[in-house]
C-alpha cells in the first residue's frame, strides 16, 4: 500500500473527553436544569452523556434538586 493511500484512509484522531460517562463532576458556576430548576455552583452530579467529543456534557443531579442539565466543559471540574 502506498503512502498516499495510507494517508487518505487514515482516520482522524478522536477527541478524548475530559470527563467520560459516569464521572462525578462539580459545577463551577450556577446553572439551570433542563426543567428550569436552579443548581448552585459546587453541586455534584454524574456525567450521563458526552457531546461533541467533550465540549459539553449532560449531567444528572440528585441534590439539591433532581434533574439533568447540559453544561459546557469549562463550567465543570472533577469531584
């Protein structure tokens, strides 16, 4: 196989998300759940979905309210 063929068949490297699914994270700023409930900064949640290779995450919260929120990566930290 020629170098040109290998180059064209090569797959682009996939982005590795900062937080894989089921990671426990902490919010760095106040946010709102998909249902409109407020989540305070410092709340812990679990990543249930990774969007766009880790640009945003669907996070499930149990406290202080029960709900899911879509949060950008820069607004989260590892717990």
